[in-house]
C-alpha cells in the first residue's frame, strides 16, 4: 500500500519549510512497502550545523502550524543529522558530510520517489551539476 495522501501532504509541507531555509537536494522516498512504521522519508541536506538547526526549526514550525508535533526528535545536540519523526513521515536533515557518508537514498533506492515538483531546493555549494551526494549517476533528487 503506497504512502497515504496525508503523509504526502505533510511531506510537501516539510519540504517547503526546508527549502525556505535553503535546505538542499530534497528527496522524498515512499518506504511504506518496506517499513511498517512509517510511510515517507524526507531527506534534506544542509551545508553546516547552523543551517541544519535552521531547517529543523522551520520544519517544526511549519508542521506545528498544522497541529502536528514530532513524536521524537534525535540528533539536535550536534546538528549533524537531525531526525524528526512525525509517525507517517520521518524527516532527516543531514549535514552534507553525513548525507554523502550514509547515502540514505541509495539504501532505499528500490523504493519509489515522491515528486516534489514545484518545491525549489537550494543546490549545494560547489555543486558542479553531478549527482547529489548519495545519489547514483542518473538519479535525480526529488523524483
């Protein structure tokens, strides 16, 4: 059973909030067929710890406006990889080094992507047009 419409709507709101703080390389992955605990992973890159914190704060604020609080928040002390668990949606905000090292989208490459069309994410500094960190050649973020 694919991700619910509610989970996809929440994912898009979180992605818009992340993009508003220059979160980059947004990728939404429908993991509902593989995991029984959540429907969607939203993966966002930030170039430094301060930006990780700003993206996380923006996502929390936007979803709180929809009366949605995270069930759990992990990694906020170091701001290298912060996980926001909203039940149906898990938001991963990663420093670019962690994004490249852990390559979550490669780990979940067999799962379908959720379109984030219309949400403009920031390119990473020094992005030369090659694949985003953690992506295989030919894969495109947000598709």
